[in-house]
């Protein structure tokens, strides 16, 4: 039996940890089992397959990552290395990212402080991250002043909005002499589209809403967001490339990223098989039925993940504030930088490509269902079948 095991699985005999060992070597050498093993698998999947062959990598962000400095420490370096091609984020992560790009101060505090006293002293607490209430007020004022500009006076998708906002943050970084502090500024610099699945659910959206009362014409085009994100995936796949999803947390950004494939297949009726690679770091359980904990196997049933690629899917049950720095360090060590795809600059071309294909093959009536993912002869829809039965 032991011999048969050895033929299928590597022997569990790690080398001792040593002084000065690199993060990547430690992960390969000591992270062998349980969630440590899944983290090692996640690192190798991201570096060895998702980034290989010029594949397109989408990243979704939930949880308070940017307030903890993970935008500056991990996300910006990943964009700079060309390892992330497009992003879906909560609005809150982008709002708190602004603090860094505007040179504001956040502090490592404690989760065990008196919140009533903090309120009286004008201090905001995000678990153990602390900052002055004026940080919020000054950030709000920056957003309101920027979006008064003429280029913002129209409906637009959130990727266009974040690109324009990132331009102003990038310029503020330049003036302050603090380059590469902000994710929004880096996304502008490297042409990485950033979408928000629920644009009204953050302080950025709150300020946009307030300015609408002053007759601002800025409004978020969520239809364009849905179709634009699907266009990115369709563009990645139609040329024979791969589409990967790297999910930090879960929530609405996770679903918004994964729904791109059902949008292509189920709604638009365009033949596709699903995302090629799935990597998620989460603390959510699958047995509660929530999307945050839903497994890649479950996603296959929806058409979100290519069933043939299910072995190349990894779920790492670990806090993103731990997993993200380790995965980023591993990838930056093991993988050469890639030339940024600058997908934002191709947004209109990608949009028109999927629009043309949808108008060519899509329909208003029920789309044919193919459980075996192979082409089949068209079936009559249920209404016609019922009518034919009733006429007999």
C-alpha cells in the first residue's frame, strides 16, 4: 500500500526551516498539509498556471484590505508586475485606498479600545486600524471636488469612473512625492480596469449621490459594467487564452466576477465553457449556502468554471491579510514580470466585440440548454411543446 501511495503522492518529509530562508522557499518546503498545504497549492497555481502563457487574471477584493495597507504593500506591486489585469472591488476598499494616495495617516492600533471614547475624541476604528475623523472628511471633500469636473458630467461605467479618479490620485501622489501608494493610481498608470459591483455601497457612492442633489450629471452605468466585465472574459477566451479568477474574500465582488461566464453563456447565448482557473482565499464556510463560501465545484454547475479545469481550482481557508502577502511574495519571487495588458485602453473594442457576437447568436426567447457542453440540435421551447401536446 505504501508503494502505491508513493506512486501517486509525494512523500511528506519537509526540510528543516533555516535562518534567512526566503518566503517562497519556506512555502514550498514547509507548507505541506491542511490550510498550509492549500496555501502552497494556491501560490503554485497563481504563479505556475494563472500567470503562464499570457493568461488574463481578474482579482476580486472584499474585506477591509486597503485600510490595513495591503494596497500599497501587495496590490500595487502585483499590478506593477503585470500579474493582475482587471479588478472588481468593494467601494470601501477603493475609498480607503484614497487615504494613502492623498498622503493621509492611518495607524496600527488595538481592537480593545473604548469606542465611546474614540467617538468623543474623533477617532475612527476598523478593528485595529485607527485614523482621525478628518481623514474621512478630507477624503470626501477630495472626491466631491474632483467629480465636479466636466469629464465626470455624464453616466459612465465604474471602470471609467475609477480610471478618471485614479488619474487625479496619481497626480496628487506625484505632487506629494509619494509614488505607488494608491491602488487606484496604479490602476490608472498600468491601464487596469477596476469595477465596483455595488457602487452606491461606499463613501465614494455616497458622495456621488450627494452631488446629484447639486445637479451633477454623474451616474453609474451598471449595465455597461455587467457587459464590460463579460467582454473582458470573452476577449480572453475567444483567442484561445485563459481566464483566471483570484478571489480575496467573497461577497458581491466574487459573484460579479464569476457571473461573467453565465452572462456569456446563459444570457447572451454565446458558446463558452467557464473560467479556466479559480483561486479563492476565504474564511467563509460552504455549508451555510452563501456565495462567499460556495466552492468551485458548485460554480461548475452554474457554468462559471470549466469542468475540465476543476482540478486546477484551489480554495484556501485563510484570512486574506495573511494569504495575500504570502501569495504576492511567492509570485514576485518565482515569476518574471509580465507586460501589463492595459485592458482599459481596449475597453470599447472588447465591448463592441461581445456586442456583435451577441447580436449575431443571441435571442430574446429561451436559450438552448446544453448539459453536456456539446453542440446539440435545437429543441423546441417549452411553450411550443405544451401547445403541441394540447393540440393532440
